């Protein structure tokens, strides 16, 4: 998916699918020169990253929330999300981006705490509860601290990078608050959770064209909430 060298060099993590196109469930996935469903030419912009929801898996490009947000704000939105990614990927990718560019704002949609990147011969493997290996299963057996501390570290690192460059950052986590909330609050970081109440709910269904991910309607509801957080 990406190599160790590419992970730490350049203004964004370079993906192996860069410059390719694939078709699945009637959707054309067109990837730019770095491997993302986004623009190649950069102007004044907001940058976002996250996992499959932010990448827009299962939807046509024009229906995903970064594209909808771009149209509503009339401001370019650069989407450097990757399906199945974890907090390491989101933190490093957005931090790399902010060392080369100065976006108007950063939106970090943090993947589930219980995800990891494992390396084999300098090549990445993204693992989670649905795509696991023996190492991942052993980590789960040892308790949540391994995952939790990595997650907190990544959020704090990105938040500090943004503060140093005076870039507004919005942190989003798609579940109710857990034990990580208190630790983040100690660092002065606000995480916007799914509080399961009207006006504070991230909408989800399985209405995407692949029958698994979230519908265009869900993405529109996201944009409505995000606009209230941005300006």
C-alpha cells in the first residue's frame, strides 16, 4: 500500500495506487498522482483525512462529504483519506501536508482506536477487527493501552503541529466518548463525538452503492454539522 520510505518523505504519503483508475459497484475511483480521490493542483484549501467514510468508499466522487463541502463553501477541499487507515496514518499524513502547505483549516476524522499499521519488508499492512493478523490479536489480548496510547499520541501530535502553524483543526471521532476523552481534555483538545442526540449525531447507514458504506444522504448531514464547526 505504501512503503516505509514513502511514509516519511514528501508532502503526503504516496500510495501504490497513485495515478490509477478502478471501477467497482458502478463507481469509477480515480486516484491522483499521490493515490487519493482529490485534486492534483492545489490552491487555497481545507485539507481533510480519515478512513473509508472520508475517502468516500461506495459513493461517486461528487456525493462524498469533502466534495459536497467544497461546493457549499466554494473553497477547495483536499481529501487525503484512505479506507481502513488508522490514527498513525491520519496524523502523519496531515502533519506532512502541513509542513508543505498552509491550509485554511484541517479536519481530522479519526478512525477507530483499535486499528494498526503492521510492516512486512518495509511494506504497510492495515489491520483492524475485520482484517487482522496474529500480532493484532495478541495486542487485543494484552488490553487496550497499546492502542489507546498510540491514538492519543497521534491526536496530540497533529494538534500541536496545527497550533504551531496557527491552522484551525477540527477533530472528529465517530462514536460516543470513551476513556480517551479525559486524556485528550488534559491536553486541551476538543474531540467532536457522535453524541447520539439531535444536532450532535454523525449519521450512518449502509445505503452506499456497495451496500456497506454510508449513503450520499449521510454525507450531506455530515456537511451540515461540519459547517457549524468550521465557521
